[in-house]
C-alpha cells in the first residue's frame, strides 16, 4: 500500500508553520508589510524548499522577497534549531501572485457585469 501522506509533505507543513513565526524575527526594514507563508514545496530528498509568500500592505513585494532570500541563511539556522531533522532544507523564497490574479479576475468580472452588486 502506498503511503498516503509522504514525509516531504509533513515536513513542508511543519516548515510553513515554523517560518510563519520566524519571519517576524527578520530585522530587514523591507520586510515591513504583512508577510504570510502561503505554501512550501519540499524536494523529494528534503534538500531544498521553495517557500511561497504573499505580501500585504507593501508597495514592493519583490523587495520583500529579496530581503527574505537574503535572510534565508538566518531563517534556515533558526528553523534547524526548531525542527528535528538530520539536515535543514535550503530555503528559496518566491512571491505567490495568487491573490493578485484573483483580484484581477474579480475586476474583470465586475467590468463585464457592472449591474450586479457582489
């Protein structure tokens, strides 16, 4: 019987929870807006992790992501202290534009049907 919930998904969930707390410890002023860890994708060998972030209350989400990538070593070290893993995955932060795309689709729908109030 195949494993229903592989270890890499459990590790990804744990990384997401821990990084949600740890990202507040980053002292870089570019991480000033509200940063949310939207998801984590861990490689099958647990060596790398793509961390998808959404940034609210910020005009420059790219700068926030760049600051998080600069702080990736610090965050990886703190993550290693909290997780009981043999090796801590290398973190790469990426901007998750899902909210932006959803807002754009809603605006297009409002433009098509302006007579309906939602």
